[in-house]
């Protein structure tokens, strides 16, 4: 049976079932300020997780010692991150506690079922009213205006259907989330398998000569070549032109001063990111920033083997113990003398080639399986998001599925 729909003229839900209402948020939620609360735990709002207990190791900004201005949040309250709502940092709380004064906390009308509201306000499509009600501050932060937001309309089904939608989404999202978690576990097992392979072949090679980077590699210094693309060393060990992967999300320099030429077959080590695996043999001809060490072999050693070995030393944590400057996301090897002192265990060249070829083959297989699992996870998340949006805007009739 086809459900009768009506046009709304609202960009993010242009049509809803005829018996549904389109209601301004200001009629469904009222801002409240409950402060000077001393007996409540700290809460945080995270993208994709909602309201959760505060965790000191995950917080971006430290909490104030004086929490008198922090706001009390009660179960059922709508909480919006004033600067991140447009990215989906919105939730209906299931917990009691206090949260930063920077958030907007609202008491929700009884017309709105809490579980339905949890899906509605955090749905991907609902980000539209948050975007148009915000004013940009830089690339990420946007200040949310309640005066603008309260006039934005949201779909409101009859109470019984709200509950039916919430029940349907509870069942379906649990199924999707279970599949996602299974794939995440598979990815972790595959990564452990890959690391075990590296450890077995590179951890304690037999008949290895003990040497250092500077005795094995010679740094190259070539000026940049006009018109070439930018080469990047990625953490998965691929060194290639950025255009071979993606163009967006990079910061480009207005000047190529200090840039250097990289040729196909060069060993490339990212001096600030090599500890995390950004080292490999380039498959491209291009230019790169001076933060890279671009090298050739001195004694005929296999560059692919050396790249694998340096990645192993980085991911195992060894490189972090050798660097003079260690920050949360960077281990600094920009000084060639420091990098050159790194110890290496080098088996005979024929063995190097055999190990490198084996690791290339095995890691390619594992990386393919990981990529397939990660693609499944991404598609499952997209399906979850699309399902929620379709349900809360009436594009699917969950009453038939009940």
C-alpha cells in the first residue's frame, strides 16, 4: 500500500507522510541553564557516541578546576556542541551529569519520544539546519545560533509511530553495528598477522651484519624540477604522487623553495612520520618537501628490504627510542646525522631480496583483505546513516516492517 506524502518545502525533508507534522525546533526544545551543581559526574559529547562519561585521556580541551558554570544534563535532554553541531555533535542524553558551559542544553517536549529524538537529531540529514544556523570560525568550528536554530523545522510523526521508528532502528542498527564490529576485529587480526610476519623475518635475522643507516644509505640532494607533481610517503609504505591517491586534504606551499626532486626507485623516509611507517621506495617521479630523506644504496643492499626494515623499526616503537625530540604525533629525524646513527641488521643481499619479495607478496594480500574489510565498514556506516535518515523523515514506512 502506497503511503500518501505531502510536500514541505523544507530542503532536508521535502516530503513527509501526510499525517506527520513539521515543527519548529523551538516548539520541541527549550534551552535550560542548570549550574552550580556539585554532586554530578563530568560528561562529554563525542561524534558518533553521544553523551558519555568524561575520560581524561580523550578530552581535547582540559576541564576547568572551577566547574560552577558547568551545566547539569538530565536523561532526555538535548545537547548540542556550540561549535561542532554542524558535524553531527548532537545527542539526547541518557545520563545525568555536568557538561561544559559552551554547550547548548535543552529540555525536550513530551511530544517527542526520547529514542526517536536520539535518532532524529543525530541523523546525517539533520545536519542541514545546524549548518544554516551556524556562523563559520575557521575551517572546522562554527558558532551555532539558537535564535536561528529554533526556527528550523523538524519532522514529527504521531507518538506511536515515533516509538515504532525508534524500535525498528534499534533492531536494525544493532545488526549493522554487529557486522561492523566483526569486520573491525577481522582488520585487527589481519594487522596482527602482518606484524607477526614482519617480526619473524626482520626481528632477528640470521647471519646479519650490524651496521648503521649512514653506512648503508647515501642522502641525495637534487633541486626541484618545475612542472612535476608532489610526491608523498604514506604510512602504509607507499611513496607515490599525491594525484595517484587523492588531491583534497593537503596543504600546499605557495613556493617550492627547499623542495627536492624524487625519482622512481629512490628510498624515501619521512623524517617526522617515518616512525609511523611513512617510508618506502618511490614509484613516481616528482618533487617533495625537504622533510624527506631521499636516499640511494651505498654498498648494493636492497632498497626494498631497507624500507621494510625501517618501517618495522618504526612500527615496533624502536625509532621512537632513538629520536631526540618526541611529540605526541611526531618523532623527529630531520637531522641526517641523527638518522644516520640508527642501527640496522643486514643479512646477505640475496636474503634481503628474498625477504623483501616475500613481504611484498604477503603484505599485498593482507592489505587487500584489510581494504575490503574497511570498504565494507564504510558502506555499512553509509547504509546505517541512510536507514536512519529515511526512517526519521518518513521515506520508509516502518509500520509494515513491525
